[in-house]
């Protein structure tokens, strides 16, 4: 007689002839186990690991998202192997539900790909190294993207989305001016 315990892979044979004998147990192998990671999951994990090497003070908040400065900057990774995911820019940039709170930088045109959300005001160096190809300014004031903190930078108007901003792809500084409402005011 065989008794199956409810733990997977364990079957104990019980010998009825001897009440004193301990039942011998054997483990049986099952084909089921953890499923292999998808290409998207593997590429995302590699992107997160590479980002943490560049800027190690990031905190992993989900398998595809790093947070810096207590949420002042949040990077959500979406490599090309994760398929195109056109984002609803009116909602995607402010996932926390706080209106007029963030500027989002995307590494692909048309608000696709990895997203870097900046929620802090003032001048700051970007932790992420994504190429800036799309921008959504979901704040009520201007937002500047710069190569250095001292330069004037490229201005993006309040509440606007720019689906193709390849001309600022390599810029690594951002500046948000709460006191300024129009790009021409600089």
C-alpha cells in the first residue's frame, strides 16, 4: 500500500507487516518546477542590474522599477523584448495619482519604452542613462533638459507631451522652475 502525502514529490511506502519498522521514504522527481524566465523578464533584470551598477543607491520597488531619492526620481524599465507598449501619456506619467507632479522621459518615441519620472523640483543630475526620445511634462510649470547644470537647456512647456525629442537624447541634467510658467520667460 502506498500513501501519498500532500507534499509534492514525496511518496512513502508503509509496511503493514511490522508496526515497529519505520516507513522508507523516497523522493520522486517532477517535471514541474519554476518556469523559465521570459526574454522580457531576463532583459528587464539585466537593465535593472546595469542601472544599479551606474547608480547603486536605487531602491527596487517592483521587478521592473527603481526609485531614487525617496521617489524624487523613478525609473520603470521596459526593454524592446517586452513588446511595444504605447502608454496613455495622460495617465502614465502620474501613476501615483497626484496631478501636476512629474515629468516623464521615455527612451523611445511616442511615449514608449522605459520611463524615467522626475518628481523633484530644481536642478538635478539624472540617475538613469536612457536616451531621451519622448517627454511628457505633467507639471504646471516649465521643465528644462540640459547637458550641464550651467547651460540654459531645452525648454518644455507645462502640461505638454513631445513624442519625438531625439535632439535632446544625450542630455543628463534636468531643471524644473516652479516660478516660471512659459518657456519664453527665461
